[in-house]
C-alpha cells in the first residue's frame, strides 16, 4: 500500500513551492494546469526529457500514467508522484464534455477522483502519491478584501440557483474577455450578469455572512470589474489549459503508447 497525501489551500500559499524539497531523481510531477513549477531553477531539475515532469490535464491519462509509474520497471526508482493541481483535471474534463447531456459525465468525474484516492492503496509500499488542491483565494475589490472559494459543491449550488452550468459559463466568459484591451472584449449585459452571479456564489461559499442576494452584495461596491476578478476566478478553478499536442506527447512518453 502506497502512502497518500493531500495538500489543500489558497493559491500562492506555498503548496507547489513545498515540492521543492522532494528529490527530483525520485519524483514525477504531473503538471495539470500547464504553468510550470514556481521556484527558480526548476527546469534544470524537472523536464519531459528527464521523464519526471509531464503536462497532462486529462484525468484518464493521468490515472494511466500513475498506474505505469507504480508498476513499470523503468519507474521503479520513483518514490514520489505529485498531481498538481487536481482541480484542473476535473474542470478541464468538464470543459471538454460541457455539451454532453445527462449524468454520465458527472459519474465519470466522480470516478476519476475516487480512483486517484483509492488506487494508491494497491500500489507498492515505497511509493508516495501527493494530491494538490486549490481551495480559496482573497481578492481586493474596491478596497475590500473578498474571499472566493472553489469546491465540488459550487457547480451544484450554481446550477440549482441559476439553472446553468458554471463551467460552460466560465468558458464562454473567458472567450469573450480581452484582459489586455477591454475595448476588444465581446461581453454583453447578460455576460456581465452571468459573471456577477458566478462571483457571488463563490464569495458566498467562502463567507456565509455576506448578503443573501447578488444585488445586495454588489451594492456594497462602487466598482466591481470583470477584468480584475474573472482572471483570478479562472485561475482558482485551474482553468489554464495546455495544447492537446503537448499533452499527447507527454502521455506517449509516459506510457509507451
């Protein structure tokens, strides 16, 4: 039975940086948001060429890669496997399947998480699997510090309250916004309302003391800029995606398929 460790916390609190203490020659890192590691000189320690760093955001492929590391002779030297960030695995899969109807995709997503937690119990004893999660982020808006939380409950809360899919809405908003030049953004009033509803649900989930309606909550701000808040909400969910070409290349090297 392998060891299983979960690390959860706000972005920027040192979760990924703490991985710096692991021995690179005995560690494999799955970078699920494709942003790279966040300490100076990490590229000399971890790379695709060294077979200890893989950019993958498809849950099924990460699970197959984890299985390969646990069982293949070429990975017997590996003692630590890191999946960073688990949130992005789930969100990226939801984005890819956002147009599917029915509950099958939700069952698949739940099964992926279950496998990540359950399978290490069948792996060799000298292996440690580390799962890293984002949970909450504070953003200063109009001089006020506002907490936003991302969790598995948010999509359900948003769907029950507004009868919409939060991941599909976030994807549409991301496509419509130009962070560098707001004048080039293609956002209508409905898009702005959609963004405000998403922000409200995530803020209410982080702090239950805020007002019970989006309108009352927004009335407490003089300005509430989508260009300031949306990019950070997207990062909290781990929506930074990578190219499919790079993902397929990484998977082929990892599994030999």
